[in-house]
């Protein structure tokens, strides 16, 4: 018996005697939203494995960020593990206020999300949002973002449109997480600089000689974009699916854990389920703790 199986058995013996509160029939199948970010893809993969072991079925819908919140509000998906706050405030707040989306837990309490710059320009003095316009030529008038519709992209587009920080002559290059990182890594290899959306946790913080910019408090929040990541669900989910909701309230990750999960995929093993399973095998006590008070579906 491998370590994960051992700890899941222990968790089941310790907590399995607690019968789950009555759940709606639709709770048998849990539908996740995934916007394609490596961190959320991997935490979702882990959650799916735990739910499968508990006797639930799961599926994932790949959606843009705006479509994710719309689908949650309409009850078309159940759970999303990637509510980065405060960056996504404008997208989610109306739905939180009318009860169509509910927050279950902060699954990662200390993260960062803001614009970052590579070392050459940082050494030359590009250290604040207000410095970007002075380096237009070195940056080729480009700021690199991720997928269209992402809230970070929208904030940069707003700054360009309104000429905040003198950015009216800049262009946002939209692509994807992978596409953006390819651009930035290529720039680093060629000794050039780049300004781009950066966040932590992510292996980019180790792979790139990057620095976060100050001065973006109005858009990304204070302390260089300090943030948190929440698990959110469709309105009424916790009431209808209390057993699963308890699992999600127990599921809290660390930056180290998420870096391990993401590195496993980004360093060559594209089988996310296999990477998630291996990580769970290596962290059986954490997984067992998530199952505290959670029962197998009958």
C-alpha cells in the first residue's frame, strides 16, 4: 500500500463514521471551471483526485475568466479555485453581493500579482509603474499579458487607454500564460528587457531574473500586488453539497506546494493527473487533513 492510500485509509477510519449531511442529487457530479493557469489547473487536478476517492464524479470546463464567473452565477459550473483578490474584484463583486456566487475558503493566503520587469531595465532604473514610459524604446512599446479577458490585461489596457503613467504609446500583447512566458524568456536569453504580468507562486520567479514594480497600488493593490486566492462556488452550493463544501473549506495550499505542482508540469511532465498523484503521494498527511469531517459519498 503506497503512502497516499495509507493516509486516505486512516482518514476514512477516523472521519468516515461521520455521515454526510443530505446532499442534492446534482452533487454527485462536481463541475470545475479552469481558466488555463498552471497553478489553478494543478490545484483543480488535486481536488478532482480527492473527490474521486470519496466517490464523487468530476468534470472540468475550460473557460475564460469572465465566462467562469458568468457560468458560476448561472449555476452551470460548481467550483472555481482561482479567485485572485483583489485583482478580480470588479468581475466577482456583483455576483457575491446578489448571492449568485459564494466564497468557500481562502485556499492560498499570501500571493502576489502585478507588473514585473526583467533585470536589465530594473538595473537601469525601471522600478516603478511611473518609470515604464521612460523605457519605451528598450521595451519596444510593449507590455506582455496573458489570455484576453483576464483582469490583469484589462487593468493594463485601462492604463494605456487613459494614459495613466504616460502609457498611451504602449501596446498590450495578449496571448496566454505559456505564450507570455515564451516571449519573456526569449527576451532574457537575448539580454533584452520586458515588462509583463508576474505572479507568485509560479516557477517563473526562479526561472527569470525578474523584479516586481512598485506604484501599482490603485490597480493591483498595495505591497507589490499582495493578494490572496479564494475558492468560490455557485450560490447555494454549500447548502446543497455540504460534504463537498467542507472538503473545499479544508483545502488550503502553500506557495511551496503550488510551486512543486507547477514545476512538475512545466519541467516536462505534461500529464497533470500523474503530477498531482505523485505530489499527493509525497504529502499524505496534508491530504488526510483535508478529509477531516468529510465522508465518502454513499
